[in-house]
């Protein structure tokens, strides 16, 4: 939901470009996190996913 809200337009329509921009934005954030050591272990990731 958060990703969709970042590209929300007043006419409530989304384009493929909007989706790609959100995807690249999230990917860029993930790369920054990895470069700065802000990652969790695989075990912790699975625990988080199981809670959802």
C-alpha cells in the first residue's frame, strides 16, 4: 500500500511508468540499506514473514 500511495495521482489512474518508478525507488532504498549494513538475517526474515 505504501508504494501505491507514493504515486497516487489526483485522477486515481496509474501507468506502467508509475509502477516502474516505485519499483526502482524501493530497489534503490534496499541497495542503500545493504551498503550501510542495515540488513537482517535470513532466519529473522522468515520469522517476520511468518508473523504476517
